[in-house]
C-alpha cells in the first residue's frame, strides 16, 4: 500500500478513490489546478514500483521547469532511499542519458527528450511499468506525447498509463483523440463543485465587472471598422472569403492562399487576395487591442505598422499606412494619450488592486493575453503604494521579448517569499508551474478557451478564501469570449460523461469476451 511510503502527506478521499481506479486501468484524471493531481501520480508510481520492483516509472511534463517541479515533489514526499530519481533535459548529452536510464528508477523528462532518444534507439520502454503524461490535453496531433505513448504500448511488458489535466477541452472529438492516443480505459473527472472535493476547498468569490466602451475610443473604432470592412469586401469580391471575417478565419484563409502561391500558382486574384488578407488580419488585431487591451498598446502596434512600411516590408502595409483613415486613427490615439486617456479597464484594475492591497500579505495574479499589456499593467501597478508587481511571461521568441527559465524561476521564488506581491502574467502562469496560492486572480480580458479559463481560476481559493474577477468591456469581443468560455466548460462536462459511458460499455464488452 503506497501510504506506508508517503512522508508528511495524507491523501484526501477523492485522491484515494481516483488512485484505486488508476491501479487497474489506464486513466485520464481531470482535476482543477492545485487540488492534487501530482499526489495521485506519486501514489500510483509507488504502487507500480512495489508490483514491478525491477521496472521504471517515466513522468513526462511539457517543460523542463515543470518536470523539475514534479521531481522535487516526489523527493519531498518519498523516503530518500525509495529509488533513484533523475531529470532528463536537452542539456544532458544523449550518451549520458542512455547511461542514466539504465540505473534510474523514476525518470522526469520533457516528451521531446524521450521521443528523440527512442527514435535514436538509445533505450526502449520495455521495462517501464508506468508512463505519466502531465498536461495531457496536449495529447493531440503530432505532439511528442503521442509518439512516446504509442511506442510505450508496443514495447512495455507491464504497461500502465496515467494522463493528468485540469481540462481536456470541450470538444468530444478532441477528448476522444486524447483517450485514443493514451489508450485510456477510464476517465476520472472532479470539479470544484464535486461533493467529495468541495469540502476541502475554500470559498471562491466571483465578480464580473462590466465596463462601458468610452465615446472617445468609439470614434476611432468606427473608422477602424470601416477600414477593416473595405478589405473584407475586397476578399469577398475576389471570391476567396466565404466565412465571417474573424481573426481565426482570416488566418486560415491566409494559410490557404499562401499554400497555393507557394506551390507555384500564378493566380493574380490570389496574389491580390493575399495582400488584402494580410492587412485585414493586422486591422482585426488592432481592433482587438483597442477594444480589450490598452490605448498605449494599440498605439504602439500602429507604430510598428508605420515601421514596417518605412522598411517597405510589403506593398500592402505601405498602402495601408498611406490611407487617410489610418492616419486619422493614429493621430487620434496620439492625441488621447497626450491627454492621459486610457482604456477604462486600466483605471478599474488600479482601483481593484489598491482595494485588495489593504491586506498587507495579499498575493494577486493579473492574467492578460498580451505581453505589452502585461508590461503596461505592471508599470501602472508599481505606482500604487505597497504594490511590488513583476511581469511574468514565457521564454523569448526573439531577443529581449521574454524571460529565460532561470528568470521565471527567480520571479516565482520572489513571489513565494513576498518580495513580489503581484504577477502580471500571460499564459505561462496558467499551466502547471508551482506558483503559490493567491488571494485574487484577475482576468484583464475573458478568454474563449475553457482549458485556459479553468487553469487560471485554479490559482486561488484552495487553502484560503479567494476571488476571481473578470473585466469585460461591453459591446466588444470580451462579452462574446466570456459566454463562449462558459458554454465550452459545460460542453466539456457533457463530453466527458459521454466518453465515460462509452469506455464503460467497451470495458464490459471486453470482460464478456474474456469470459
């Protein structure tokens, strides 16, 4: 029994119940962030090592810091002599990994690392009795999780798979795909509202704050929409756009046109359509910044378009910035910034943080989609007495635009120790990372993804009372995204119920066949 090996931790009843399922079946465990998925993985690892003492456990996580975090968790709650635990990273040479693999009992790694080693025949998974894949909602398409899982099922003598996620998504077909890729036989779902979970959690206060879109920005939006619609009309006249001109549809159209042109098509209509589509995407993005972010980030984006035009990066951008309407938009935003006008969200956020900061030990995370917004928010919040805010973003895609893993780790340490009390974070803070519990989570804007909304909300109201606050600008995509996210969360629960029933029927049929 795993309990005899656990140090300084006692599983809750729902963790014990889920563990019992995982012992007998390949299982996808769906639990909100912060309520104990890793302990279930630890208990199952102990059980499998007890059952198969000569075999190994492989624990995969999408990033090196997350894999390292799981290693530290196991070390914290297992006796030192329980087994040899090792971290695989790209910085360890392949030949060295091959040696380590032979003697290690539990290996923590990114999927890319193990997938590459398997493709290079450095070792096989024959003697692995448990494969754990964290953030299992990534088990779709060509992600390395799938290659490792499928290779494992073929090679292992005693296979057992455990998938962990806060949300597998709302689409039945994508959840089915995850289950198929991981050879899942059972799904265990719990939410904050589940009776066996809610008794362990603290009260979560939810506040939806609706803000009016200001008249001075409305004038800019009106002209911007008019300009955007002129490009949309051109795409329709060229008979290349048949769907609503959403950002996603336009990006998909751009890919389709680019693919055709890259294959040697000399279609003049497509060539002109490609330019119109590229400018429509830029204007759609500008609209999103104006409606939902900050006036400063909107203005900064317009400046980048002028910069692209000055470098003659494309004829389309040169034509766009030469348009009188575009120049009116740019000059209007300059004038408003000169008069210290900003998006109402920023002012409201400052009010909220000031109020929340009345508790001197409070910790807050402000989530936003864009790095520029995170920087602007952080700069403004640091003007509040007692607030020590820091931007928390992913790794740099280009020089100077992000944080290294070492810098991310330092910020989390400072946040844990109270040297920082407010994180202004992008999606990097949603998934997995061991960020301490916070008093309040604030969404600067709603997001349409159920997966990401659930992960964000899971950062608060675990061990202490918490707040979830969402800022919504009326009459903008904010409102649509908020309701889409709620709808997708409901769909997720229905989809999982359907899949659970299907798996249950399949399991019964398998038993009948054996009999």
